[in-house]
C-alpha cells in the first residue's frame, strides 16, 4: 500500500515538473535510457535529414558495420522532411560524406539508423560534432510491410495469372519452327560476335554523330534561316510540279534510248574508248607542260613569266622573219587534206620562196639617208634595144650614146678609145678589135 502511494506520488510529481517546465510528454521514449550507447562522457551529435523515418522512434540504436555506436535522441519535422538527431560514442570516426539509412534490426524487430562510408565515391574529410548529413545521402531500406505489399501486387494481379497465356503463345510460336529457330540461334551468335568486334567502330560512329549534332546545334540559327527562306523555292517547285514530272519522264525515255544505243553499238563504243585511251594518256603524261605552254600563247614569242630573268631593262631589239607566203600557209594548215598544195601561189608552182627583207637596211634611219646612185647603163648590142641582164661578152664594145642635139657618133676608130664591156674582165686591144671568142 505504501509502495503504491509512493509510486503515484512520484508520477504526479513528474507530471507537475513537466508541466512547470513546459516540456511535451510523448511517453517513456522521450526520456533518455540510462546506459544507452552514445550517451556517455565525450559523446557527440550528428543531425540527419531523412525523407521518411517509417517507424523509427527515439532511443533507437545507431549502428556502424552492425555494431551499435549511438542512439537516436530526437526526431523533428523540418520543412517537408524529418530531422533526426543521433548521439554517438566519442571513439566513432566517420568521413564527412558518410551516408545514413534506416533499416530493420530483424524481420519483425524495431528500426535502427545505419551510418556507413559511401560506396560510389571515395571518403572525404571527417564528420564532426554538429554536422548535418544532407537529404541526398540519407534514405531507408525496404520494410517488411513494403515487401509484402509489393508481393501481394504481383500475386494478386501483377501478371502471375498471365504466365499460362505467355507460355501457350510461346509454344504456339515455336511449334513446327524448330529448324528455323535452330538455324536462327547460330546467326544470332554470329551477329552478336560481329557487333562485339565492331564495338570500336560503333562507338566512333556514335561519336561522329555526336559531333555532327553539336555542329547542327551551333548552326541552329543558320538552319532556321535556310528553312525559312527555302519555303518560296518549294512553292515554285510545287507550282511547276507538272513540268518537273514531264522532265523526269522525258529523262527516263532518254535513259532508255541511251541504253538501246549502248546495247546496239557497245562494241564500237568500246573500241572508240580504247583508241581514245592513248591520246588521253599522252595528254596526262604532259602534266603541267601543256598548261605552262598555254600561258605563253597570248604573249608569244615573249614568255613574260621568266622574261625578267633573261633581260635587264625596259626594251628589247628583235629581228624576226615571218613567212606568210601562200606555200608556207598551205604547208602548215592544209597538208594532208584535199586542199593541200592548191594555195601555194607562184612560190608553190616554182618550188622556191620569195626573198626576205632581212639585212636590207635600218627602217628607222633609211628614209633620212641619201638616195642610192643611178645604176650604170646596161650593156647593149649595136642595132638592138637594151636587154636587161645581158651577160658581158669578152671583146664586145658598146658604142657611146649620142650627144644631145647632134648627129650620131661615127663608128669607133683607132682615135677613139673603145669602152670596156662591164663584166668582161678584159680591155680591148689597141687596134680597136676585140679578142677572139
């Protein structure tokens, strides 16, 4: 009786104390458990942002590698998530990027908080008193209720009842096609092996597509402008669709005609191409020589490309003989044709060329010089008119020309010295008679 009275008094006193201090009473879990881990001397606290605390309560254990190292001291609401405060033993060491998860101690047991080193990234720094483990490094393991609920979905309508239908359809698909399927499996193996061998090529192709996509992305404005401006062109094509169709049809007919021509004259075409090959080969063998020669054509005979290397100055003396006679033109342009030899002119008929003016004088100073002396009278035979080009005859004398307004001179006598015939090389004798021929 006395014991009950003392216990009731203690409870009433505790209630009065809590009411006086303004604390909230949520049951015995609000009171720290004597001797719990993480409550001794030197303990330190860490706060954890949890998306869901499930059935976690205060005084739940905190474990590291399945070893209890602390206790949950407080659970509050912060925004749209929970803020869990844990107290750890003084010898607990964790990295600054440690993770926290809520799990079940046993299948039907209570929950606990598990602190661990991160698995995806290397550990960094060290966790200190008052640090906060953020929401992205916190979570919870599936609970027994969640597992059973998911299993019930699968068993009661998640597709188990359709396995019979799937099995029946697979049997209907494979029935009678065993040979085809047996042949398909090696081909699939070959395809898989080929794809495996071309992994590098496939990756390179995908990288090229990625670069191409990047180029398109950088030129998005240009593409937009091109697409916008191509609309009038498409409109013109649409308006002329009938003409384009007729053109394509005519092109198809032309292709048929060309095909018939090739079919009927294929041998001749092949022979022509074979005969054309040496000429094309010779043209190809000239290389750049033909192009270099054509550069001189407009400035012939002065190759302006290298003229400054041969001449120093601003002028050049040129002595050139240009043969534009009919015979030369006939020989150059008509030889081997039906008209060859018909335009030779006098030179072509006589077989000789006209003389040239080379060395006949300076055209610049010729008009300023005195006229040449008159030519000597041509020799003549008495009683005959002068004959141009008459050769000199040894011993032949030429009478002197008559004096103006006088009678003709008498024949030559011993008193009149005879004249020497030009070109004879001899003088007449003293008697006036010529030498015997």
